[in-house]
C-alpha cells in the first residue's frame, strides 16, 4: 500500500469530511423545508375537512341511502 491511499491521506480525509458536512447541511435544510410543507398541507386539509362538514350540515336530511338527484330539485317558481 502506498502512502496516498484514502485512509492515509489527511487532505483526502478532510475533503471527504467537508463533503459529508455539506451534504448533511443540505439534507437538514431539505428536511426542514419538507416539514414546513407538510404543516401547510395539513392546515389546508384541516380547513377542507371543516368546509366539507359545513356543506354536509347545509344539506337537508334525506336519509343516508337516498341519492341526491338534481332532477328532484325543482326551483320554487315551477
């Protein structure tokens, strides 16, 4: 084995360590970004769930198995 093998070259070890630190920093930054995105999406999902619940509460109770047929909804002037 020569003296320039990766394990014996301190400069190569320092370079590799620096590259790993850079990659770890980018990975940590990406993880933070993805966590923020998940929080925003969960807030949107929660809002949509509330809005769907509000819409369900506005529909008159026709029974659970009764389909909503738009042809049955005749405007009041007919």
